[in-house]
C-alpha cells in the first residue's frame, strides 16, 4: 500500500487517477442550482434526474427524522434507570449521526438540497415540536432528549 502523499503538481481534473485508487474532483464552494451534482456519495445522483429527485426526497426524510428524534418519547415511566439510559444513548447517537449526514448533504452546496432540508426540519418541527401537551391536555410532554442547541 502506497502511503506517500500525492504530489503538489497533481492535475485536479475530475478524470485522472491519482495512482492511489482515488479520483480527484472539483466540488463547488458556492450554492448552485441544478440536478448535476454529487450528494453524500461519489457519482450519486450524477446527471440523472430521477436519482436527483430521490436524493431530494431522502434529504427531506433525513431532516424530518432528526426533528422526530429530537422530540420523540420512547421511554416509559416504569423502566429502570439503566434501560432508560441505554434507550436515550441510542436515540442520541442516531440523532447526531443523521444530523451529520444532513450537514454533509447540505455541503454539496446544491440549492435544491438546502431547500428540502430546511423544509424537512420545518415540517418535522411542525409535526413533533409544536406538541406542548399530552392528548389528555393535562401535562407537558418531555422528550427523551433535549432539543438540539448551539
């Protein structure tokens, strides 16, 4: 396995092989509009419109799931402290992992991805975050995890 770093004079065109089994490519550092992009995986969705639409739907769902995990209540009052802690740990790990995937999708700098991710967070908050009381209206519902904050 070659552990030498690539030479500084390496051609940065999308097609040449670096000799290390990797293709070097150019990523836009400003927002752009269009279906020709790479979101999360190399070559995906590429130039295919159907896959771009699928990438937008998946980005929306990921953002929606982050909001659900931020406001869900899966533990039960009778559970032991150990079980409750493990469930909260799993929820926290899933939420952080999904939030990082959403962040990486936005880092594709595709305007459509940005819009659907913001919409996914907004719809998720509307559905899950606006609930202040239980169905009986007697008390506030505390989610298993605190809301994400800066």
